[in-house]
C-alpha cells in the first residue's frame, strides 16, 4: 500500500453517496486546538512560504474533525480553520511532532493541525476517459505533479461575505448550505480549472474521504462526476482556458481500464500527487465493478 495516502472513509454502496444523504454539524468544538506559543511559529512559517510563493493568500476553510453515520446519513463534523494555519501546522517541519503530541494529549493525532478539508473530482468523459491535470510549478503544493480537478469548499461562499467583512463565524453557517457548498465546490473547481460548462456536468456523488499523509493527514472529499463531453471536446475547452488555467500546464486523459489498474501497474501512479492517489483508490474500491 502507498504510504502517502490513507482512507478515512470509503462509501460501501456502488452508487456512492448523494448530496441528500449528507449532513453537516458546525461547532467551535471541531476547531484546531492551539498550542501555547504556536502562533509565532505559524506566522514565521507563513512568511517564509509567502516569500517563496508570493501569490498565496490566507482565507477561511472548513476543518474536518470527524465523520459519523446515523440513520442512513453521513454527517460531517466541521470546524473552521484557515490556509495560514495549514501552512504553519500540516506543512511545517514539526508536523510529526504535532501529531504525536495530539495523540498523547487528546488521543487524536490531528488535534493540533489545521486540516482544511479539500475536494477533488474523478471526472469521467463521455468516451470513457478520466481527466487528470499536470500541476504548474507555480503552485504552493505538489508543483509539477499530476492531479485531478479540485480545491476547497469555501465558508465565505456560504455566508456571502468577503474577507474584508471580517471573520466567518460558526453560527453563520447553516448545515444545509454547508453541504450544498461541499458538493457545489467540486463542480466550481472543474469549471475553473478545465473550463467546462455546468450543463455538461452531472451532480457529484461522494466516493469517500482520503488523507494525504505527506501533509499531516489532511483530508479531502473525493467525488465522481460524469461529463457529457468527449475527451476531444474537453481538450478543446481546456485549451481555451478557464479562470484558474494558470494552476496547470497540461491535461492528461486515462482510460477507465487503466485507472482501475493504475496503482498496481501504472507508471503514472508515481507522478500522482497524494490527493489524486486517494481519489483513484476510492473510485476503484467503490465503482470499480460498475459500468
């Protein structure tokens, strides 16, 4: 098994999980536990990262604390965090020390980490190809690696606020709107990164949650999305460019057959960033026997 990823949750149903089967609980209890003095270390790490990648900006993110299943529903227990804290904890040199201390203090290795929730899409074209992107060298994480379309659900989309209007508060985030944003955000990332029109995309279904063990176990919700366009049509749209075209330098199409055997036999697996590896493993486990 690849040590760069682990699975936090995998859907048991071959039909995956739809938006109507998901709920969200927001609470300060699900936020990161701060350590005395760690704000200085976070600010130092952020300043250093900004020197290397000056285009980075801080912003509110959802923090995945845990999941629970009840009455046929999957419940996301979410706190709030920010990208700066992610850089200063999950991406810091001291991340394994933080994980060990979290385990000792709370029985939870993630307790002191920002752990912003990511999203990603296994995007399946009409001619049975899956879409992967070669990441630009000018990105903060996994430069030059092969990824799937993805990003983050945004608390400020839920509230309709801008960063200048002050911090986002838990009580301003109704659970049903947060769930809507979880599912909508992955479509928005496809549109922005691959330049595909919304009518060409199916409603996302959740495959599961994968952890990136190279960034302190940061979790990403991985979805399956069907596209009504062929790979040639997707290539054409991608070449025109979308709002986030600068985040990648090329598009790669992989047949479904090769996706299903990628982890065992594909050279491309070695080039995948961990979030993409997690998505491929989840797709193979949940939908590998279908279609």
